[in-house]
C-alpha cells in the first residue's frame, strides 16, 4: 500500500495527464508507482527488498527504478536502478548521497523482466516535418526506457532504432544491437528480435487513435519534437511517461481545464 503524502509534485501531475487522456486509470497509476515521503526512504528500501525476495520465491525477476522527486521538476530526476538484492546497499548509499537534496518524495516502479514473459520498453520521438510528424522509435528488451540514455556499443541489452513517416506506414529499421553472446536464457537471436519488434509496433499501432489524440493536444504548443515512453509486458501496452521542451507550459494549460475537457483534445 502506498504511504499517504500531501504534496503533488509536478512529476505526478505529468502522470495524471496520462490518466486524463485515458492511457491508465488512477488506481493503476497508484499501483504502478510506489510513493514515499523522504522521511520514509528506509521503508522504500525494505519494500523493494521484500519484492525481490517474493520474486525469487516465485521464480520471477523484476527491474526497479527509484526516483527522487522534488516539487517543481517534471523530469531529469536523480534515479537508481535495482535488479538484485545485492544492489540494495548501493541504493542506500545513493539515498544518503542525496540526503541534502531538495526532493520531497522517493518513488519506485517495477517491470517484470524474466525470460518467461515478453518484456520491452521504449521511446517514440515525434518530430515536426513539412507534412506532419515523423516517428522515431528506440526500443530495448527487459529494462527501463531510461536506460536508453546510456546506449553505447557495449550496451548490455538488445536494442532497435527505427523510423517511419507517420501512422500506418512501415518502419525502416536503422540499427539493431545484440549484446555479445550471453549464457542468459533470455538471449535473443537477430530474427527473434526483429519479430518481437514487429509485434511491439503492432501493439502501439492498435492504440494509435488514443496516442494521436494526445499528440494533437501536444501539437497545439508548436513544439519541434516531443516524446512518449512505453513498455509492453506480456501483451499489455502502457504509455508510462511523456516529455516536451516545456512540460510546465503544458501542465499550466491543463490547469485551466477540467480533466473531462482535457480528454476532448
């Protein structure tokens, strides 16, 4: 159960926009993101440890992202990734190193990544062109979209970058990365990776109407580019975040509308 906190950080308001546009329910959002006041970060560490032990007993594996959330920043927050119980000491050190920071809350979310379930995550960048907005997709397997920021030639996860003209058009795969051969059961072949990427894009295309509605709202701000982050676990697609050059402007616009009005864009 989430611990009650009185403040509403700007980052949470970004997530509430996803509720307003029908990507997720308020109950699902509360279940997906565990929120703790900064005075309760020891409880956060303990709860992640309990989750990891529970996964181990069930033969599962999850990836955890911990974020430190101030009142007025919509993104680029300090974060720490956890996959194993051995990393909990490093998490404690991370929290201690930021003990003098101005964050109000610490959050964590989890994504199942064991080899028994289909698990991908990615980012779609919508860029302005003369005839509309092109789409650039980056996707990785069994991790968080935030790990895309660290992509390099020795990246430890499978990765694909592809682009297309617009909705309904085929993707042009521009780059495929497979980690060096691994003993992990989850290692993918190139053929399997491309097949799973195709499946992922079909999942997104099936939600194109809802995504396009949100994009129309963001288009009203005349940004040259903006992005949506997603994950697909099993067959369930979730839009989990969005970023623009000026999130505060977007949220300020939403403050002038009721949630029901926002859904009409």
